């Protein structure tokens, strides 16, 4: 049921279509390779994507899903949760816990090779996500289901500010983004995501029991990355790539910090909608 086109094409896509994210490429490939090569995993693959708006989190998760499942995001084995849509009211949290647990259990009984995407984890009610702990760990049978071939991806803006601060500090210390390591960023992400009472991972057993296999930091994008996004978008819309337009669109986006104007405040998020203004 999982129809992957091989991890080399995923690697190619990450290398060519994803701009400015060396750490993402490295972490995601490590995770997906292991996931595909291991016939008898001891636990499902659990990845957590962190970074500010427009840096490619949703884009990469859909890329991964496209490789692992025929039909990509439309596959019946892909399950997508958004707290605002699925779990909007804090007072119904007990009900949500029950239905989330049942939903995951039911889908894994149906097909062990399923994927669960949790969007906007920073807006998830604290405590809710812990009902899925039994499905993430290495115990052999949960509720009679063999669930170890599943994949869970958490997506969150939490940690984005901290990643941006560290990236900026390293840039000021003349360290190239290709040289930034996971060790540079992990402490900052942990603090922002796992020690924040507003976060869906607040005091979560998922963290305490180390159930996340790969923390994947998305770095803020620079001016030349935004230009690459504009070029891709023009090509995708079947429009002519004119350097003047590329320059104008990239310039129209807000950058931070105030003095250096180094990183795009919205990543590549608004590129598509801005192009029409400059045609």
C-alpha cells in the first residue's frame, strides 16, 4: 500500500526544490531511509518539524508523504489533524482525547503503514496529544494492533523565533548556514517547545519518554532563497522568469532584523500571492 519511488528521488527533490534547509535534508533523509529499510522497526517513525512561517514545513511533509504513499496526501492512509479544525474547544478536551485515540487505533488496525500529520502543534491543547503515547513507543502490541510501521509528523511554529535568533547570532559570528548543526539549535528548540505552558507538548510524556526520533529545524530564509522561491513559483504558474520581476517580488517582502534585513519575516509564504502585483 505504500508506494514510494525510492529515497533517491526524495533526496533529489529535497536538494532541488527545498531552498536553504541543509539540516532538514539531512534529518528527513535519515528518518525516511531508516523507515523504508527496516522491515521490523521497534517503533513508528516520529518526526517533529519546527520553524517560523513559510520556511517549508508543510511543503516537506507533503513531499515525504508523496514518496511513501501512492496518491500522496489524498491517500486513504494519510490522516491530517489541525487543532483549530478538529479540536477547537478547550472544554471538550476529554471527548477529543477519546476520539483521537479511537481514530488512530482504528486506522492502524485497518493499515499499519499509515501516516498521521499533526499541524500547528503550538495551538494544540496541552495534554491532548498524550493520548497517542501508546502508539509512539516500542511496546510490541497496543490494543492488539501492530502499529510500528506508522509515521507521525508534528508541525509547529514553536521554536521558530529561537531558531531565528540562533541563526542570526551564528551569522554575526561569521558561521555559514551550511555549518549550523543540530546541536547548535536543539537546546533552544527544546526550551521553546517543551517548556512552554502554551505549547501542545507542554509537560508531555512524548518528550519525557524521548519518543520523537527526529527534531527537524527549519532555518529562516535569506533574500536569495526568496528569489529562488519566486523563480520556482513563476515556472509553476507557467510565467516567464524575468530577473526584474524576481527582484521586485523578493524586495517587496519584509525582512528582519531591522538593521541588517537579513531574513524574510514570512519565508516564502506570500511569494505566490505577490507575483500578480508585479506582472
